[in-house]
């Protein structure tokens, strides 16, 4: 029970941070939004944008599997990666990050047998944007 309460508190904090990132983007404060995303990736997920972009999607999923994250944590990671991709001006980096978002959605569905209409809708948009099936 204590672990579940801790996870709930962490997810609330991550959700609050994600909302702050989205607000900063709307307010045209992209550098601050990027700082928040970078901080979250580093301190909660132990990675960086540079590291994420450099690794293959397969290696990324292997690392996710090794870390044994809960579905909620992976949902938030996908959301942060999606925001990070939207903040990046380089097309190839955006595509790379969006491929990892799709891989996360697929992983969550396969490993946790969790279907989300939000994930399905966003996945379809990203697949079209990437021009993949």
C-alpha cells in the first residue's frame, strides 16, 4: 500500500510538471519548458535528450524493460517525450523521439495489456506524421 501511495504521489508530481511544461509552451516560453523536460528526464528517468536520441528504439525499449517501470510511469515518459519532440526544431530528432513515443505506447499495450484511446489516437497521428505503418 505504501508503494502504491508513493507511486501515486510521484505521478501527481510528474503530472503537475507536465502541465507546467504545456503552460510554458502556450506562453511562448519554450526554453523554460525544455529545461523542465530535461530536468524531469534526468532526475526521474535517469536519461537525457542527447542519450535518448543517440540510442536505437530497440535499445530504448530494452532499457525500459530493465528499469521495470510501472505503466503510469511509462505513460508520463511518453507524454514528456512527445512534448520534447514538439519543442525540438530539428526534424530528424523529432522523428526519432516520436518513434520512441510510439514504441512506448506499443510496449505499454503489450506488457500491461492496457489500451488507451488517447494513446491510440496520438499513435495514429504520429504514425501519419512519420509516414510509417
